[in-house]
């Protein structure tokens, strides 16, 4: 088992949560726009599956490969709770549920990082 890059993983998830919250806010802002289709981002586990593995450099003469940035583009939403006559597919209830999911996930992410940071500080003190 290789080293666990917890802080890098938490940072990637925070960027993904930021993009998802921005997409949700855009959906809510356009809730009354005729013909607007609600959007969502790829689930974080799919983003992680598509992230390439970084190679460790054990010698300065090794080639440096640049890792691709996390791919978190918005994708069209397939299912919606309601579609009004104007063709708008934004459901405010569904967007609020997704917003609370983002809030919960961000709180858990920051709590985990805070715990590991405290463990690092306590190990540095001893």
C-alpha cells in the first residue's frame, strides 16, 4: 500500500464541493429562466476514478510528468422532479437538498483535516 495523501485528497474534494455548490447556485439563480436545464457535476468518486496515479521521482534524472487537474466539469442533469411549461427543469427542493449535502460533506471534510492536523501537531511536540 502506497502513502496516503490525505491533505491532497481533502483539497481535491473541497475544490469539487466548491464547483458543485457553484453549479447548484447557478441552478437556483435560473429557476425562473424559460428553457433553462438544471445541471450537476460528476460524482466525486467518478472524479477520483479518473484521476491518474502520480509517479514518485526517486532520482533527479527521472522525467517529470504533469498530472492532469481534477476533471470536474458540469454535466447535464438527466432526471428532474418537475418540468414546467416553460421547459425549465430546476426543482428548488432538489437543489436545496443537494446544497445541504454539500454543506454536510464540507463540514466532514474540514473536521477530518482538522483532526489529522492536530495529530501532526501533537506528534511534532513529542
